[in-house]
């Protein structure tokens, strides 16, 4: 496994298990940026803020976990792509109201752009409207 692919794998696992920036920063440039065309993430533009958002989503969805479907490296473009499905049930506090007991199965993709052996930028591809409907939050 290449160094870039290994860094991406470790970042992905730390991020998706809610370890937050304190752990995730080891795999990223300190000022790594973030983007997504999802209203739920509209105010997030740094990877630091995104890793904390991911950590915090595990409060209303405490059994949240990912099912990794594909992990691929594009060496020429210094990019690693992870495709996964996030699963869980809203049983904890948080969200727009009382726990709904609804489940989520959300497809998403991380496109992690590297500079050297660290992530410089990450784009998340995710249909947040479907996820919010599944949870009963809209």
C-alpha cells in the first residue's frame, strides 16, 4: 500500500469513528480545506471543522458506523477516493428535536486531495436531503 493510500485510510477511519480533529490532524495539512454541495455542511470550509462535525453527529446517532464499499488511489492526480455508506439510528439527543428512532443509510464519497503525504483538501459528495428525510429531521 502506498504512503498516500495508507494516510487516507487512517484519516478515513479516524474521521468516521468520531475521533475528531485531535486525531485526524496527523493526516492533514493544518489549514486543510473542505467543500461539499450539501446544505447541512454549507458553513463548513475547513477539514478541522468537518472532522468535529462528524464527531458530533455520533451524539444523536450513537450507533453510527460506516460500510466501506470502495477505496481507490489516483497517483497521477494525488487523490484518494473513498465510497461508503453511513448507517445508524437516531436514538440519542441532538438533531432538531426528540430522538426519532429512524434509521439512515447514506451513500457518500470522500475525494481527498494530497500535497505531499498530507491531505490538502477534501470534498464530500453526499445527498444530505435524502439523509435528513430518512432521519425524520425535515
